[in-house]
DNA sequence: GTTCTCTGTGCAATCGTTTGCAGTCGCTCG
DNA sequence: CGAGCGACTGCAAACGATTGCACAGAGAAC
């Protein structure tokens, strides 16, 4: 019995080996607790069967949800995933991507793209298949929700409720999500005849702390806004703190709209109105697109449609 | 110039190679964009420089936080990490652990241990170094917080506020965290002369949805509790929904204590009283312990002390 | 001038798989 | 009965790195 025969017998098709041998080999493999060494196989075949995923932070439940669905989809296609927190920092991105390339990653899903970031370009140059998810970058294939439309939905909702003086907590000015959601929102208000002054649009981190700080700035304005659009739910939750600290009441004094509609939004003491995006679908589709590219085929960009879910922070 | 020379020149010590050669090799490596193939090296050296991490779910921010600190600590020690969501399901655990072993993982950090789970035993038998984090399992090295003490702290806080008829949302009955926090809490009430009836202790998932369902059951009791202890903050947030749905007011009608003190707890519209545990320290320490074990040394179990942080769900 | 030591480099085996090619064996067909 | 074919199996090279060992050459010591 030669190793090559065993290798063939353990292959998924087991071609060119007698049925008897296949059975014998497989039984023995189980008995001996044999496990094929994926690394060694990769050395020979040139494929690590590994997909790298770059995210800003997994403690952001939005990214964790996307990663979860990516991992599942990759798993069913026979791939493992490695994930890296890049903290939206160029240095981290570099070193983590380097580590991935050292492991001869088969493809990369970039969930943290950032204006001015070079990761996508580098992969392009190296010929490593990649896809962007969640955030876009001009000239690269991306799977995202229609953030501009999402912003407009939030705006129309608030306009319909009679709000005219509104604030926006815009997130990171270098992430497409924050940019496009803010743009869609502002354009809708402008089109309605109520352009939003720049002082009412403040940048922030994407977490609760950032939302609290930015929300406080908005509440400190001479004429505080009657409604706030936060480009994600964590920011919105931070803003809730700011509104409370300013002695105002949610909805009655200041309405609030978040984005992503994470699970918690619905069960908060005051349930949060939010723009829902299908994060799991985004993850799945990004894997699908990446697999296509890995086979040398072309994949199309995707823009998933968001939906506004009205709750107590805006309506009775 | 032979590959062996190059390999030596690129090693961290670069022993047995002339300084001139080292410099030449390194310059060339940079110029050519050479990257050492970690997988191939692992084949020869027997070490993948990979640490596997098993968690129930990364969408649970508690686990995501622990994983984040594990990843950082592992990184500074020159290791990469692979993480797997096991969803507290035996089948998933099996297949994900298998995949890790196929990659010749150097060590495993188990964050999802469960009574009746065999992962730890299997690793022990295979001689693969491992450590438990967050949850304990009899007979295995673990790095956790003192959950029993945490439960007692919550109980003493509520007792001090005059609460006598209290409910507990206990989480998964097979996870040590839920078990010990609940036990510590009940023992303290019993010691104070107010034993808690079994009907006032309900199991649940560890997420918001689970908290909502369990909270609803508590609020539906003939004599609803005047305070609820939830064994984690997400459960507590679900319970907030249940309390609201029952038409009761947080704190005035029903006080609420959570566990872990995640970031959001402080900025909620009604800030949540919670038992804080140092999740990052837990992650770091688990890596430290694992590294020790990987070097064949012995590591000691750790019990980090929790602290109660009183907020508006219990006090004025 | 011979021997010895020391430094730096090269050789070759090795890790565990995969896979093209070649060989063996039994059968069928003419 | 011999050729030919098909089904299995074995051989050996290859993937990219590491490492014990041997060897070359320079210089020192006698």
C-alpha cells in the first residue's frame, strides 16, 4: 500500500482506486485518527483553502454578523476563514494583510476599506482575488447595501414627521458607509427645501463612545436639532446617552434614527427606529463573488436595498 | 548563494552567516517582495504558529472582546489566531475543531466549554495544549472571572436596596458562567433569609431574544419580582423589553442588574447596573497560560475579581 | 610548512501531500 | 494464443522552507 494510493482513496472522488481499497483505507484512517495535513497539501497544490477577512473590529456587531455569514458560506464551499481586526489603522492593515499573504491565502474579503487605503490595490497588483464588502472603494468590486438610498429613507421618514432642523452623526469621514448615508440624507433634505447646515453634521467613531461625544456636540448647539440621524445603531445608542444627559426626552424632544437595525434596537427601553440592511446576505454574496473571482470568472457588484423600520424613537 | 544561506539570513538571529550576506539577502527579499511561506516552514518545523479559538458566537460582544484581546496577545508572541463560532452546538464544535487540527494548530483556547462537551478531553488525549477561558470545566485549566462572587455582589446590592422577591434569568444551564453566577446570587439571598423559589429562576439563551422571552415569563408570574438579575447584559437588555411590555417601569417597579458591563450598558437610555469583569485581561491571561503550556510548563488557573457598577436600573 | 581552529557556505534530507507517468496483472477479443 | 486494453497501483518529483553535517578557505600557532 503506497501513500499515493491512500491519498487517492481519501480524495472526494476516489478516482482510479478499487472500491475495496477505498474502503480499507478509509476505515484505517478513522481507526488511526488520521487527519490530512491541509498545510502540506496546500504546499503541493498551491491552494491554502483559506480566505482572509479584514474587518475594522469584531466587537462591532455589524461586522461580526457579516463575518459570521462569511464564515458559514466559506465553510460550505470547503474553505476556512481567518479574520483580522485592523482597527481602521493603516499599520495594522499592512501587517495583518502581510501575515495572510504569508499563509498563501486564496482570496481576501475586505470589510474595512477606507479612502486612501492601499490594501485593495496591492491585492490587485499581486493578482490575489478579493472583494469589498460593506464599504465601497472606487474601482473595486464591492458588495454593499445602497447606503445613499438608506440615508434618503431616513430623511423622508423624518421629513414626513415634520422635522426641519435635524443633525447627522456621520461616522468616519473616510468610510463610504458614513459618507453615502450622510449624503443621501442631506440630499433628501435639500431637495425638500431644508438644506442642512454643516454645523449640524458631525463626524464620529463608529461606536457608542463616539456617538455620545458627537451627540453631545449636537445637543450643545445654540438651537439643538429636533431629530438626529446616526449612521449606525451604536452611534445612535451613544446619542441616546447624550440626549438624556442634555435633559431632553427621546422622540418628544429629539427623534432618533439609527442604521443597520441590529437585534438590540428592537428591545431597547425605547426601541430604536433604524434602517435595516441584510447583513447576512451581504456576507454570503461576498463569498459567492469571491469564489467566482477565484475561478477566474467575473462577478458583478451588488447593492442591496435597505428598509426603514419605524419604532418608538420617532413615532408614537 | 544557496537557499539554506538565505533561510539562515532571514532568520531572526541570522546565526552563522556573515553580516554582509545577511544584508544582501534582506535587501533582495524586500526588492523581490519575497514572503516566507509559513505553511511550508511549518511542515518542516512541526509548528504552524497558529492558535485556535473556540467561541459560542462572535456576535456576542463579550466573546468578541475576549477574542480581540487574545488575537492581540497572540500576535505579539508571533502567533496568528483562527476563530470558530460553535454556536454551543456539539456538531459544530466537532467539525470546527477537526478543521483546526487538520491545520496542525499549535494550541487551542476554548471559550465555549459546556458541561458534557468533549473538546477539552479530546485535546488532552491528543496532547494538544489548550486552555479554557470565560467558562470552566471540572478538571481543566481555566481563566475566568469569579462568577460566584459576581452573583453574590449583585445579590448584596439588591438586598441592600430592600428587594426580597427577586427573579434570575440564568442563561444556558450547561455553561459554568450562568450556573455559578446564579448560584452565587441564590446563596446570598438564602443566607440573608430570603431563599429564591425555583419558579423565579428561568433559563435562557445568552442573547437579547432569550432575555426577552425569559423576562416575559418572570413578569407573567402571579407575583412579579421587584428585581431581576440577568447573568449577562444582553439578557438584561432583553429583559428591559419584557419589563416595558408588561407596563412596568424600570427601577421603580422592577430593578435590573446585568453582568459584564459592556460599553453599551452605560449609555443606554436607562443606564444598566452591571457586574464588571475584565474581559481583555481574561483574554491576555489565557494566551499567557497557553504559551506556557505549549512550552511544556505548567500554568495556574485564574479567577479575576468582578466589581459591581451601580447605575440607574437599580439606584436613583 | 604542517596542523588546527574557526567562520561561512553548500549539500541533502526532511516534513506530508499530490499527481503525471509507467508498470503490472488479468481479461477480452480476434 | 498473442495482442491489446482497462483497471489498479507504485514510483518519484515537486511544493518551500529548515537544519545537521561536511567542506572550503583563511589565518594562527607551533
